[in-house]
């Protein structure tokens, strides 16, 4: 599992070495359909060639407590964005990439086997839009589906800052 996670991290951050265009750093809020909770995320965008960029991101979902069960969930993504419709006001892009999701569960009131965790690797497919405003601030919205067991639809929105 550690080798798989290392591979994902190298793919996600590999674009840093080859970045030729602009670099953007950002933050966002996300909602995951499987965990049914709000997440807080950070991302970076490294332009590789015109209309193509590498976008690593990390999302930490707020812990969920139900019936003495605490669920912790986070994900690491390494996506590629391809701008399919660039205009002056918006850029529509398609995305695809890799996902590593880590889930841990803690159960209160048990002395044995009261916690456990698991990690899954999946694929991301989706689309997003960047809103071009004057200046160095770039609001965005994104919709992607993580193909794994269990799959999850992730809706997110936030801002990126052009460096």
C-alpha cells in the first residue's frame, strides 16, 4: 500500500518539475456524496503546455459522528485538467486523474477492535469551470466522480491565486 501511495504522490506532484506556464495555489470547500459531509481542500495547478495542467489536491472531510461511531475521511488526488472551451470570462475544462482515499473508523464503548482504517485507489473523471476575473484571483467550481468501491461524487468550489 505504501508503494501505491508513493506512486500517486509522485504522479500528483510530478508536474512541478515540468511546469512551464503559470502556477496557481488555492483552497476550496467540497461535498462528498458517500461520506455525506463537508470537506476542506487545498490544491495547486501547474501549467504544462497550453490548455493542459497538472493539479494535485488534498481534501479533509469533517469528522462524522453517528451512534458512537466516528468516521474520518481524507483523499489525495492527482488530476490532469484539459481546457476544452477557453473564453475571456470562463474556462471550461475536463479532468481525469488518480485518487487515494483513506477512511478510519472509531467505535466508542468497545474494548476490543474499536478502530480500523482502510485505503482505496480510484480514478477521477469530471469537469470544472474557472471564472476569469481581473487580477490574480480565479474562482472555480468542479464536479467529479471518484470511481472506486464505494464510488463518490464530489462537488467543490473555491479560489485559486495566480503566483
